[in-house]
């Protein structure tokens, strides 16, 4: 997932259950604006409170099986679901951004939605925690990283141009902004971290670029 969203799960004995939201998904369940959670890891206990989560965890631990666990979690989410002003606007606009991997003019989206760019940005910050432009940047960068094959030669100029970056310098700036590394150093780290993983495991989700980015973000905050 390109943009950080509220995500939680509970390992229960040999079972686990969790929820992974789209960028706009947590908003109806949050007691605070999403912007307050931006750029910092947050546990669900900090959002909903430790007593409530302890009770939910106990109920999940004694559930009969995965189906009952999911039902309990769904009931809890429905109980906390609140009407959220502007959610339809943000959901639709962010879906367009995701579908285009960020390659869309945000001004065109605000015109199509019949709102000002300022209003759209404010709604995004309230419900997602970032502006539409920031979300688009994130999707574009994530799509670009997924296109990198660290095991083979890389033409950085072609990669940057194909992703819609102004030039290679712009591309390098985005790389450092999102990872703290230069593009070449990023590939070196990827190659080193995957050196002992058989090639057949790449398609099984091991050593994926976004996994690396998430780990990097957590260690640099």
C-alpha cells in the first residue's frame, strides 16, 4: 500500500485477524482527524483506547474459528462507524489517483468534482492525512519502485521519463524524500537484502520493494 494507513491485527494462539484499509478507509472509525496520525506509527489501542481493545482481543481469542473472528471484528467496526462529511468526494478522487498510479492532474480532479482545489486539499488532509498531491506522489513513486528489477540492469533515465518525472534529478529527489537513499544506493540495499533468497520466492511476496520502504520509514522516524 503506497500511503500509510491505519492497520492492525491480533496474533491469537496460532491464528490472526486484521484489517487493512484503503487510504480513506479509517476516517469513519477515527475519533480524531487523520492528519493527527500522519508520519508516526500508531497502535489501535492509542486510537480506540486500551480497555476497549483488551476486551475485543479477549473476545477474538475465544472465538470458535476464523469466520467468527471476522464476524466479531466486523460488528465492532460497524458499531464504531460514523457519518463522515466529504467521504464520498475523497473516496472517489483517491480512487482515480490510485487507478492512474498518481499520473493525473489534481486540478482537473477538483474541477470534475465541482469543488475548489483548496476545499479538496482540506478534505483530504482531514480524512486521509495528506493532500491529493502528496497521495498522487506516493502512488507514482510506489508504481515506479515496483517497476525496478534490482537483479538486472536499470536505465534510470528511461525509468524516470516513463514514470512522468521532469528529469532524472527530480526522480532522484523523490527517491531521497521517500526512502532516504539515492536510487543507486536503494538498489544496492535491495540486492544485498535479497541475496540469499531464491529467485522463485520473489513472486511469493518475499523482499518486495514496498516491504523495504515500510521498514525504512519506521526506522527513520
